C-alpha cells in the first residue's frame, strides 16, 4: 500500500508499506494491505511503519487517518520526534 504522512508544515513520509500501526482515539490499531476504507481520529502516540523487514517509528501529535483504495494518508498535527 502507499503511505503518506503530512503535517501542516511539510511531508514527513511518502512510500510503500506493508502495515502501519496508529494511536487511534479509541486505542491503537493497524492498517494492512488492501484494508477496508476507514477514516479515524488519532491521539498523540507512536506511529509504526513496517515494510519488507524494516520498521520506522514516529511519535505524532494527534490528527486523522484515511485509508481508501490501498492508499493511507495520515494528517498529523505535528511530529514530536522520530
């Protein structure tokens, strides 16, 4: 799937991923390849990107996520650190 992470200031990540774990408002959840369409609010917390044996971790400050047609877009209020 294609993943894009944006903040109001800049693009943080764009690329392919096999899964992404997110800090949802009702608890953490994971989006995998070919996930059903979803829109969710996000809390502050850890966002983990997994792709072909590698793992990247970001700490985001709230936001929203949308998954549609195997494209995941995360609009984060900010990135606390990587």
